[in-house]
């Protein structure tokens, strides 16, 4: 039986086949999932690293600083520095061009080795530039591979080199200053770095020209300026100024204090000499022969000077019978109302002497049985500066009653009156005392 084609039916079958052939297949839905720390980028259709330092508030606490890292982030000290990986170079050929397939020869050696002469030889990836070390890293070839080393002062974290904070390990004795890749040690003032560049040794400022005016004493970490005796350190701590010892006390010298640079000295008035360092002692011109008395005169030493007195001081009607002794002869009518004898004596005393003060003792040289002796000041004491205190029948004491200031001179006639009731006899004798008061209290 021959087939018969019905025109309408053939047309329908042909239309159905044409539609089935020309219909495009449906596209299937795709879903891309990234690992933690990455997110899908619809533009590049790749997983893109998430910058947690920007997306996470306060990702690092305290003094730590946040550094973004592939797939995560790092919390490092703020002094740390990171050498970032350089961005990949753009492709040198159009994206739509496809690289030619390279057929590599078969290598029967393990990874990192190649066959040479029937044996496996290590491949130096560093020399052939077949490594992925960053420009800041050093490639070190190993057997069957290579390693990427960081420069000194850095440590490797992941693929990046992080600065090592050497100051955390207390390498320096005093102060440590960290900077990228290294550190330096610094010393406190008064010290300098030792040969190991870590320890600190004392600086001898005195040998280096310390600004001390007189003496310099080196101490640990510094120096101290000192002054010689008689000087004191100035307010600047370097200069020395003279000490005015005379201004401290009026008792340093007995008479006068003279300040000199770095010291002081005591001086005495004319007629005195310095005894030891501060006392003044009278110069006995009569003993040293520095007087100007003649042969007919006697030298009497006084405080601060001397007096020249005549060897014969007897005045009429008295006659000289011995040295310093004058007698009035009873044969002369003028001697009836005068003391029988006058003896000359001399003494010197200082000014401002404490009173009352015993200054001179009177004593008779002859004692007669039954005689009664009395003592008095006959003349010379116009201001009542003295008085007589009788000790016993043969002696008495001249007492200074008022303080006197020299230079001054007294001539006192000290009279002793002798009364003998048994023999009905009365006589008197005078001791003529010349008192020289010096100008000073020493």
C-alpha cells in the first residue's frame, strides 16, 4: 500500500518539527558560594576579599591596629608595619584571546626536580624566577622547592612580612626606638652607647670639658661642680663665688677681719702682733728694742705702745736715794708736812675692763711693833674711778670701780699712814702709781 500524504496533515507535521528544532534550550540557574572572608563580586564574577577593618567596628581593641589580610585580618601593635603584596600586573594580551596550548615534555621526576642525564636534579626556582615570593622577600632555594624569607627585622605572617617590634623584648638597657625593619637603642642624658650598641655606659663629663669653674666631680650619669675652700657654688651650679667669712661673725678676729679671695685674715692695730690666727698680743717695745727712749730715760711698756720716763723723777724737796725711790729729808723744813718717801710704780691695763676689778696690791716693806697702818688714795682719782680695800694691817688692794676706756693715763698717789701710839709717832709714805689704759680691750 502506498502512502498517501494529506496536504493539511503534512503541513502540520512540518510546522511542529520546525518549531521543535528552532526553540533554544533553557539556561540553568548558577549559584556561586565563597569561603569565609570573601564575597561574590557580580561584576568580576569572582570571590573578592572582605576588608574586615572597615566592616567590623572596633575590630582590634586597645593599642592594637587592624591590618586587612586575605580572607581575614590581623591585630598588630601600632608600631608594626606591613609590606603589602603588590597588585598583579594587568594581562598583556586581550581577554578574548586564548593562549596557545604549550605541550610540556613528560617529567618522571618528583615535583621540584627535573630529569637530566637519566637522574633527577633539583630545580632552582629562585634562579629561574619560578617562585611567587613578593618583591620585598628573598627567595631561598631548597631541595625540591623554595622558601620566601622576609628581610631582617620582619616576620612572615601568611604571605606578608610584618615588622618585628624588637623593643618588646627589651634589647636596650635604657630606651628603645622601633622603626620598620629594625630598632635603635638610646641612652639617658649622661650616658653613651657601648660597643654593643645596646648597653649604656657613664660619660665622664669632667674629661669632656664640663663647665665647672674650679673642680669637677664625675658621678653616675651626671657630674657635680665643687669649689675650693673659701668659695661657694653659684646659683648656676657651675661658677664659684668668694665667701665673705668676715660677714658671718664679728668674733672671727679679735680686732679686724679682712676678707680676701677664698680666705680671710685677721689684722692687729699698731703696737700689737697677731698671735696664732685671730688674737692680738701687745708688742713689748722695751724688750725688742724698738723704742726711742734715751739713756736718761726708762722704757715703760704699755698696751699698744710704750712710755719714756726720766730715771730721776724726784722733785724738790725730795732727793733720789735709789731707782724709783725719793725721800724727803726731815732736816728740810719743807718736808714736815710731806710724806716721808715716794716710790714710783707703773702699770698698764686694757680698756673696758669688768668692774669691780682688783688691779694693784699695796704692801708695806717694814713692820714696827704696835704700829697701825691705814691706806687711802691721796690724789689723782678725781672721778672716783678707784677705791682702796684694806686687806690687813700691812696690805691693801686698789680696786677699779668703774669701767674706763682708753687711751687714758692716771697718776694715783696711794698713801699709807702709820700710827704708833706707844711711841707717839705718825708717818706716811706714798706709792705714786702711773696707770696707762690702752685703746683696746685686749
